[in-house]
C-alpha cells in the first residue's frame, strides 16, 4: 500500500505488522485543515485493507497529538460564504473520520503525546485503547469557539464517562490533564511523556501475540454498541454544529480567541 499520497500523515511500518501512524502537521500542532480531514478520513480505509498492517498506533508528530480545528482560520471564514462552503463539506468528512476508525477491524491504539482538542480528542477516544501523557491536555472545546460538539464528542464522551459527567465537560469545554483523564476512565492509561509510545508499543505487542481474528472480531462486536450510538446521534450533532458555525456568537468567540479579548455573546 502506497501512503505517499498522505503527506500530512506519516506511516511507519514494522516487520511484525505494528504500524505507527502520525499526524504530520507539527507547525500547526497537527490541527485539522480541509486537507488533513480528507487524509485522515481516507487513510483508515487503506490501513484496514493493508495486509501488512496488524496493529495501528496513532500519535502526533511534534509536541501535540492534535489541536483540533484551526481557530484562526475559523475567525477568518466566520460570517462569509466561504464558511458555509467549508461546513457543508468538512463536517461530513468529520463524520466519516470517526466512522472509518470504528469500522477499521485492526486494533487501534491512541498514543496521546500532547494536547488533544476538539476533533483531535474525538479521534483519540474513538480508538480501541488510549495512552495519554501525564502532562497532555484533552478536551472537547467546541463550545469555547461558539460551536456544537458535533464531530464525535457527543457520541464518545457519554459512552466513556456517562451522560451527566460528559455534559459537564462538553457544555463547558473543560480541559483536563492526563492523570485526571485516566482516573475518570476517559482514557485507559497514563504515562510520563517520554514513556507514552513505549506503553502503546507494549499494548500493541501484546495484542499482536494473540490470535488476530479473535482480537479483531472482539473489537467489531464491542463497536456495534458504539456504532449504534454513532448512528443515533451523529447526523443531528453535525447539523447543529453547521448551524452554530454561521452564528454571530461563533464569529465573536473565534475572533476573541485570536485577539485574546473577552467576547460579547448575543445568542444568535
């Protein structure tokens, strides 16, 4: 399988089938641009079909896992026709990203080496097992830029930590560190930053030593529940996010983030 068509993703294969996939846009903290959206969406289809891939470790190049959406670009687009064109394409790409991760039969381990925000957090938490750095931050901060958490957060967070606790985090955009994320069961493991990949590799080697069909079909069976919730919630959440994207409050929130000033919200 040729992965050179994914310049914003770095794929490192090993002889035993454990494959490390890295978001490769470190200058922008691996934020999701339109190009990044499409490449993450498509690469999981190829990884699923690649006979040389047994286990996937997903991580970020540089100091972040993924900062999620590019808020500066949001502020520039807000209130323009470009914003609507962007939302109508990108949000369905976000749906397919989560869908393709859930549908990939290969075990996928998130090695959360640094900040995982917004869609970055959703992608990490959609993986089968997660290891986070003690100092890494994780959050779904959509509301802080005037958006509905439409690209997976409303599906995944309630499944992992329960609906009331999830609403507390999603409705306030609360940011937590790796130690707390492990304590509440949002992620599986927490490790010092220089040991995150080693822990992820330990898990990958353990899974790789087991009968592959048993491991993969166990994943498929558990993911039936996750996909049921995905099908129930995702379209509505994306539709609400698209509506919030064209609100004046989104423009105010995104611009205030860039300008580092306190915004004034109007509720429309």
